[in-house]
C-alpha cells in the first residue's frame, strides 16, 4: 500500500506539535520547582544575615509556593486556550470530497 505524502506530512506535523506541548509542560514543571527553591533560598539568605531561625525560610518557601501555583494556573489556562483553539480548526476538504469550490 503506497504511503500518502500528505498524510505523512500531517502526521509529522502533529508529532512535532505534541512534542512542543510536552516540552512546554515540562517547562511549567521546572518553573514551579525553581520558584519554590528561589523563595526558600532568598528566605534562607535573609535568615542567615538577620539571625532569625527558619522564619524567613518558611515565609520565602510559602511565597514561592504561592507564586508557583499562580504561574502553573496561568500557564495551564494559556495551554487550555491554545488546545481549545487547535481542536476547533476545521480541516480543509479535499477537492474530491466536495466543498465550496466543487
């Protein structure tokens, strides 16, 4: 059975798109981790120089968690809007299937 070049091209484009989405999701996860670590690290530095025990470490980690959740929700909503738009795309009919120019 011969391979349809148009179908192969669409499959390759879909595979690239799925890969791009996967990398974006991994980026969101990495961003979440680094925001929590940054908040905790800044809190640790403040604790170190201020001489306060784990007070600012806990505050920094808490703020890092809040910021990371906000970023995750924002990124998730953005990705959801993109996927919704992508699913609403209408495939162009092939010339033999009819359509406006048949």
